[in-house]
C-alpha cells in the first residue's frame, strides 16, 4: 500500500526552523472525533514554543488504514516517531516489526529509563489512571501512553422512569428488566425499555463485569493469547439475558451490526433512539455523556448517567476501557527519542489532560488532571462526567477487568456480532451459534499466529480496526 502523505491544513512551511529536530506523529483521523487531532496540533505548536530545538509535525490518517500505512513505512525504514493505535490494535502493534526484523515499537517506560524528567517535562507515568495504565502494561512496564480512555455507561431517561414509578437508574440486569416492564406498561407509551449496539465491546464489558476471560493466558497478559472462549458460562449468561430481553420486547435492536462500514451507523442509531425517546435507556460509550445530557435538554427530559448494569448472580469485577494509545518507535536517535518522549509527557501535563477531557469527554487520564478539574468545580457542575472515572476505579485490577490482548481482535469481534445477529434476528440457538462462533474466532486467531510465524509481514486482513 502506498504511503500517501496528505497536506495538513493550517500548517504552512513559512518561518520553519530547518535545523530543528523533527518529531513525526501519526494520529487517527476519526470522522466524528476530529478534536484530538486538532488539539494535538495545537499542543505541538505550544511544545515547539517551549522547545524550539524541536518541531513536532502531526499528520492525520484515516483510522481504518493507519496500521497498514505504519507497517508500510516501517518496511521502507521511515516510520514516524509516535503512532496512535486503537485499543483493539494493541497486540498487532506489539507484533509489528521494523525493517531489520526487530520490534517496531519500544516500551515508553524502558525509553524513559528511570528518569524523573525529560527536557524539563515531568515523568508522571505513576499518576496515570490505573485502568488505562494497566491495560498497556506488560511485566510491570508501560509500553504505550493512553491519552484517550473511555468505558461503557448507562444513560437513562429518568423523566420516563419516574412516571413509571422507578426512582433511579437500574444497576443490575434484574433491575433493568423491572424498569423496562414498568416503562412499557405506561399508558400511551410506545417506547421500549433499552438499547445498545451489537458490537464486540459490549461482549467484552459483560465478560469483564462477571470476572470472566475472553482468552487464555490471563486474557493474553501472562503469555500470548492462544485460545479464545466464546462459550464460557459468563458469555452464555449474557447472551441468554440479551435474547430474553429481546423476546420480551424490552430490547430495541436496530438490526445493524456494529462491524466494518456499519460500525458508526450502529452507534448513531443507538443515540438517535434515545434522543427521540423511542427507548428509555441506552448503553453507550462514556464519551457520549455530554451529548446524551444535551439530547435530554433538547427533548425536554432528564438524563441520568450511571454505571453499566451488571449480572446480579456474580460479584462485580470491573469494566474494560476503550480508546487509543500512543506508541514510541524503537531505534530513534537519542535527540529524536527524547523529544518524542518529552512531547508525550507534555500531553500528560495536568492542564492539557483537563482541557482534553473538557473538549472530548474522554476521562482525565492522570490524577493531577482529575484533581485540577475537581478543584475548578467541573465535576460538581457536570456530575455526568465523573461516572466513567468512578466506574473504572471500581475495577478489581484482575486480568478479566483489564480486558484482553488478542491477535485479530476485530475479526473476533465481528464473529461475535454475526452470531448475536443470528440469535436475535434469525432465531438461532444461542448455545449452538456461539459454539460455532468460537470455532470461527479460533480459526482467525490461529491464522494470525501462523502468519506471524511465516515471516515478518503481517497479513493485510489482520490490520482491521474497530
């Protein structure tokens, strides 16, 4: 695949110091989340003002093809210094190779090498939110920096629930069912109880909450994941509950699988159903907290943001993260490496963390950033933004709560959504259908490993993002 460098608007080359050390940064260019790209460019300009011996050049890349573009650049010996990866691409990033066959990326913590500051920028890795830090940690060492971290929450039309005699948002599966039954019994009410996208992230959340693993070797954390499990008691319990909700008319299914080109559409339809009061509750990303609250204001109803409901039958273990991380390329010369590290640390400055949260809805990823927001009164004025932080902090830190590291993660997610669609829309037996899905997902994982063993080039099919 040809590596085409698209011009970035507003970044003319006038008055550029040609002697400065250039730090190339490639970021995901999401169609609905442009702010991180724009804000990182602004941060790069401020960083350059602080460190005029460096010039940070930020390029946006289509998020669906960025990993392939990075691999191609690495094969030519010209990878960028910093690369953004979606969380499902974590194992892929760890397996990518430089032109000489060595790992393409190096551990951020190893590159810091015990220093407490780099170019005057404080090292604050220990202050990262535990759920984000631990997801990207192996052997006690942080291998990537997570500036964008999210989780899944419940959004409730409490105006509708109060009319139905339900005083607060439900916290468990049984309470969700009871709330749905009450809402649907209201006179002259056409709304169903709840909706969520048929997406792989939902399955991951349900497994994590129940303390269950998606893959062996502690979810790929004590060794490379070699076996995938889609038929565990926890997975079966969730699938059966989901199907029961659907059969009783409580769950609103749009019929759109959140996979491939339909991923964005599935999430948009989920939001629209809630905004139009066709459902009383939705599960969605914590990044949508502000949009959901504003949808309620526009529609004349109150919105409560609360933790994702969990299975009443088992102890709660935690919820997994979503979002992106920033990776440092290995083999950089000392000046470039330290400039790249300093820029990553500058992004973790408390004011920058707080500003990113305020504009994007992703959680503040450091304790200092959170404390700055709290001191400003941000969470008192916007309590819906505190929920995601509290939910992630409630996790037990187990491999289940951290989530899986898995080769061809997106392929496995697509297999799950295919299976659930067949269960919901075509009446497939849930146990048999997920047994078949497990075999299909295992073939994908085996193929991924076989391709790795065959040579340095990863099969293009494994570069899927979602």
